[in-house]
C-alpha cells in the first residue's frame, strides 16, 4: 500500500539531490538510517492547554 508513495518520495528526493548537487546514494542512505531509527520514538509537545503525543512503533 505504501510502496508507490515510497517510490515517488525516493524519486523526488533523487531529483532534489541532483538539483543541489548532493550525492544521491549517500542522501538516500542517510534518510533510510533516520527512518529505520524511528521505531520506539515518542515525541511529546505541550503548548498551554494543548498537548500532542506522537508515538512511532
């Protein structure tokens, strides 16, 4: 289900890397390492009476 979105995002990222002359392989590798490190992450944001909790499993 998410595969077409992932492929599209990778293509857009590759084009952006080429425009800014960034090594595509290293940029996508770094992005993958960040995404794969996310499971178990918990982000709490509080502003006044509003609170937001994001948990990535």
